C-alpha cells in the first residue's frame, strides 16, 4: 500500500488510537495481510510507534504479517469437532491444496488455518471459508467446498 492509499484509508477513520484496530482490519481486507511497508507508513502518518502497530497485529489472530490467500479456510479442531473427525477433514484439505495448516497455496487462492472453536459445536466438524460456515463436514465433502471458491 503506497502513501496515497494510506491517506485515503485514513480519511475514513478518526486520527487517534481508538481507530487503530479498525484501520488495521481495513488494511488486512484490502491487502490480505499487514505488510512491513504499510505498517511503517501508518506509523508515520498516525504518529504511533511501529512497535504499537506490531503489538496489535501479533496480538489478534485475525491479522497476518505474511501474505494470505484470497480465501481463508478455517478448520475447527475444538473438542466437539475433533471427536467428530475434524483432524481427518484438515488432513484431506491439506492434501487437496498441497499446503500444511498455516500455509498458503502458491497461487494465493487459499490459506489453511486451524481454530479451537467456531461456536458451532452441534454441527461439527465445521469448516469456515471466509465468512461461510459448513457443518457436518466429512472428508468426501472437502473438494466440493473448495470448488465453490476456486
């Protein structure tokens, strides 16, 4: 993100510490991650120490400091999902995409992540792609879910 883009982004938000998380969320939405150059530009413009921005970026799991895929795939491995086959679903997903958990496909279409609970225990195992939730997922359903986002 260049300085002109940062200026446009900052026009939408208050120029104080109360908006830092919202600003980082918007950068994440636009860029797919919080890059070093962008964080440096935000630090300059907002007159906030870079360490403060990195602190926020590393505290909240929803932020990433490395490029992520266009679609973020979350596999729940909480107790209810785990006992219903969540790990097998994760293994199938990793096999089909060719990346380990935490990895991003080379074409940056998908990033695979694990979570401990998505709050959908009654329909586990659960997979969330972006904001769409899929329940009672079995290994044989994984390729169909991915095709919806390819």
